C-alpha cells in the first residue's frame, strides 16, 4: 500500500462496507510502500466479500493461511507454543500478537504447514 494518509482508511472502510470483520491487523513501518497483514473472520462468505472489496480498492493483495491461537496471558506462554513448533521442526515465518485485560492473548502466525502445526499444538 502507498505510505500516505487515507490509505488505511480506504482499505478498512472498503472491508467494513462489505460487512467484513477484521480480527487482527499488522502494519510494519513502511518506507514508500508497505504491506498490511489483515486477518479476517474464517467463514468462506467473509473471504469472498474481502476479496471483492479489495479488488474494488485496486490495491494489490495476496492470501495465505495462518494460525490464530489463543493463549493464557502469562509469562512464557508464547515461548511454550513456539517450543512445541520448534521441536516439530516447524518454522515461524512471522507472528503478531495482542493481549487483553481478560487474561487471554491471541497470536497470529505464518508457518510453512498449517495442518502440521495444528496437529502438533493439539497434542
């Protein structure tokens, strides 16, 4: 996305007009042009709505499957999760997270094989 005032408003407003709920967002500091990572709700109709909305903005986009994991909001919780993946030789390509006052944390992670990672984490 271009690094200029209004671009994020255009993107989020387009999704909102189509009823697409953004459940997570990451915007690393861009230089000139940047990438925005959005996590939209899982139902297929939301994905189709998101694609249509993004096409209308004429902003380039791509899709990838990610893990969305809820953890206890306590020291070491993310380390334990990352350790499980590491022992299974699963690399975390990137992650972003947030916590809340309700003692829960949410972590969004990109890994090479989401199904394998889910199987490891469900053990």
